[in-house]
């Protein structure tokens, strides 16, 4: 999802470009740029580029990427080292998350940010997607998605490692069962103003589960028919999806998954080369920092409560985001990731089984 790949180990062409598109959709939506451009005269286009659509793309990519990594590790070592997996994910996701939390606390002591201190335990425990609506504010309105990704990291690798050696059937059934649980949750969760039930891990994990399911079904393919690309884009942009929140969410995620699979299997295509455009690739490379910091500086919209003096106005906030995110990547995120080597357990490479091992071009952390 929101986290980038471990470049010391593997790189998949085109995925940074997808990340860049996703984070730009989120930032432009929260900065109130796409709204004035499209909401009134092009409502269909506006719906495709609202901030939640960018999060959907991140989620699908995260589910696909992590599951592909697990498959690649199993192909190489005949097992999955859960400790190493959690170390890598922890050092990628949590340091910046808690740096943001620290900055939010400090700035809330100095400025009027609108932060509700009753929400601090949810924030520190990384369960902000379960926070009551009254504790969601413009300066932390995006953190719920990071909680969902973290919950996915904690549960799915354990299921995968426990059952993949016996065949793909049980992990696939687990994903389908989770998907059905999400569907039931959307259908039957009580609707009240106290909680945003759709942000709870179940059912909000629908795009992640679909991305993981796509990797389970197609993660070892070497090619994917070109028709998957236009079909995927069509499903993502299918007219009228906004009228069907459940069906729409599943079809949109399926469309994104088809595009991701196609990019994954067609690394030398013109489309993938376009996604490797240097500025786009750079934005994708620092996308996690952009995602975390942009709301801290611009909020989730232009409105501010009476007396609120942080975040600043959105234009200044955008400038600050573009300055802080690269600095965060080079001087905090990368150094923190380098520390993970101290905690990783060494692994001995084994001869691959009959299933073809994924090449370094076909897996990513």
C-alpha cells in the first residue's frame, strides 16, 4: 500500500509510478484542487480522483505486493520467516508513523491543531481506524488507513506461512472467507453517527484482500494478456459505481488488481516504461512520506475550526509537504530501514522445488 519497496533486494518496474498516481490523487483531493476542477461540471471524473480512490489503489498494491513477496520467499527457502517479515515491515512502516505521532503531539501542545487528546491511545496503539467519529480531525484523518495496513501485516503472513506448504487452497479460501466477512460487515454493521464502521479493518480490507487474492492466483505468471489493462481501467472507472458502495468497492479493487497484475507481468511494455518516468518514479519512491506528512501540513480539507492555527493554509502546506517528504525519506526513513539488518535472521538458500522461483524482477518488499 502506502509503503515503498525494499530497493536493496528487489524492484518491480512500474510500481513506483502506480504509487505516485495514488498519492497524487490523495494529496490533490485533500488540497481541494480536484474538487473545484471537477465536482460541478465533471462529477464522474471527480469521483474517480477523490482521496479514497487513491487509498484503494494503495491497498490493492499492498495486498498484491506483500503476497508476492511471501510466495517468492517460499519458492526460494521452502518456508516463510515470519520474524524477518515483521522486522522488515516494522522498520518500513512504524518509525515514520511514530515520528508523525510525536510531531502531532508536539505541535498540538504549541499550536491549536484541533487534535482530540482522547484519541491519543488509539493513535499510539495503531488502531485509529476504530476511533469514534468525534475524535477524527483534519490533522489525522488519514491515519486509519495505516492502521488497516498494519493489521494486514500482522495476520495474513501468519495464515500464509501456516498453510501455503500444504497447497494454495487454504490461503485462497482464507482470503475468500475474509472477503465474504467484509461483505457481510458492510451489509449488516449498524449505521450510527458514533463510528465510521466502514473504516474498521473488516470491512475496509476489501481492496487489500483482493490484491492478495490476485497475487495468489496470478503471482507466478510470466505473462498476462493485454486485455487485462483496458478491462481493469474500465472496471475502475465503471459508470454508476458510486451508487453501489459494496459492489463498487469490489469492482474498483478488481480493476486495480488487473492493472497491477498486467504491469507485474509486462515489465518491458511501453506503459511500464511510461510509469518509470523519472519524476513519477521519484514521487512513488517517497510516496509513504508524502502520504503521512501531507495531512499534517494541509489537513484533509481547507476548513479550519475557530481559532485553529495549524495546519497552515493549504498552499503553504503543499510547499512544506514537498520539502519535508524528501528530507524524511533520505534522512529518516532510509537510515531507519538500514537498522533492520541488525535484527534479521540469516537464511540459507535451498534448491527450488518444481515450482519456478520468482526472479528479483518479480518480487518486492
